[in-house]
C-alpha cells in the first residue's frame, strides 16, 4: 500500500475530522472512500445485475403518460 501526503489548511482539517466522525469513520477511511468514489465512479456489479430484475416495473413511456405535453422552447 502506498502512502500519500497532502497539505491542507487548518480549518479544512478540522472540518474533515468532524465530517469523518459524523459518518463513524476515521479520517483515512473517509478520504479513501471519497477518492475511490471519484477514481472509480461506476456502479458495483451487485447493482448492475439488478438491471431488468423487476419485470413489472413501468417503462419510461408509462411513467411519462401522466406528465402532459411539454411546452415548446423559446428561440434564442
């Protein structure tokens, strides 16, 4: 595992500690989760396998039926 050193303003560090504490994590865990979310911004396989899992789910067209007609956009 590689260690990374960063420099932050004192107030940012205080806010970071507070935020991590509210989520029940230490600062290292909180930062790692944040970085992972931005470095690997894709859905986990467990979520992707759910696509199409509900055969009775309404289609997009069915969901939009009750929304009415969109107004035409104004020209620029």
